[in-house]
């Protein structure tokens, strides 16, 4: 059976109706992890609850580092970004790492120093309003970089081939949410000599209570009051081989994933998702299947 069929067979479903009359199935799953990454490729936060806006989780990857051409930087080429910690406040967030004074970055910066930025094939407007942050990151990385912010007015449409109902992304690679089942990581870890934490995969949503890799077969889900369309498997890259605590690089988990999760030249782990509407998610929210 397909992974979705397995999930429905194992649990005894109770049918519910949402306000939109979409039939959902309660199958004993819940949201067990929330992760946001205010600066793309820097260390994430794991709150108990968090608001969702039209970009995804509020403030998630609304900032990123860019080079002199406006092209984004990530742990693919700058793995020391994993060492940058962020603490959220009401008006600012604090950026810090070992051996450097902390700085504050405004959560609601003015649109100063406009710039065109590039994330993969997407080109969009941004601004660089924090010169102090530019200097801080340039010193930390040993090269000239700028901290770019995506203003609220910017629209970065999703790929319509996958997101047929529209939507938009922040500076995330492609989609508002990355979802992973906790059982999928547990299954992977049973195959490796040394288990890895979930932060290697930098998800936004972690779901517990499903069979391993059940998320491969999901299409429409509801978490709390938020509806999501599960649109595309996530191809995993070298970032997963970087220890998010030390920035040291190894061969896992890609070596093990390649033995059972290969599709063509890629290995898959986790699913990209697009949401409808806004709201708030919290740990423990029930996860329902359509």
C-alpha cells in the first residue's frame, strides 16, 4: 500500500467536516515541532506556538545574506552560518555567536538601501537597512556581504506547477513550509550508526503519530485551523551533512538516504507544503488528513 494508505489503515478514522466542508480524517497525529529561521541558513528557533502570515511562519526567512551581486548565501557554501544564534524580541531580534558582540536587528525595518536579490531563479526586490549587521556578518564570514530584508509589499509567487492555488514565499528556497514526520527521522536513524537530530533537516513543521514516510502520500492536511496542500518532495543537499551545533561537515545522512530514498540523482526527505489563510499553530495541534 502507499504510505498514505498505510496511515489510514493503521488508525481508525473519525470523519470531520471543516467550515469549508472539506472532509478530513482524524488519525491520531499531532504537531510536535515548530521551527522558524528568521535569517536564511542561520540557526533556527523552536517556539511552542507561532503566528502564520501570507509568507508562512511570521518572520521566517524574511532576512538573508547576499553577496555583492545580490545572490543569496547559505550553508551550502558558508556552513559557519549555523553558528549564528537568534533571539526574538518584541521590536528587534538579537544576533550573536561565540567571540563577537551581539547586535540587534529591527523586526520592522524601514525600506532603506533598495537592492535586487536572487534566490535560485527568482529575482525580487529587497532592502538592506542595517549597515551594522552588514559589517557584523562581513567580519564573521571574512568577506563583504549584506543583510537583505524582504518588505511586506514584495510578492514572490510560488511555482504554479506545484502551487495551483497560488501563494508566495519569503527567502525560503521555494515554498512556505517544509514538513517532516518524526517517525521518518526515527526510521532513518535506525539505519545509521549515529542518530542525527531533526535540526539537520531544518523543517518548519514536525508531525508525530504517523507511520514512517507517510507524509510522502499526503495531499491535503489541516493542522489546527490551518489548511495546507502538500505539493512536492524535498530534494536534500549538503546542508544536511553540517552539524548545526558545531558547523562540522560529514557524510551523513546523505550516504544512508541514498540507499533507500533516491529518486534519479536526488535523495528525498520531507515534503514541501503551501498554506491557505493565516492563523496560529501550536505544539499539540491535531493533524488531519483529507
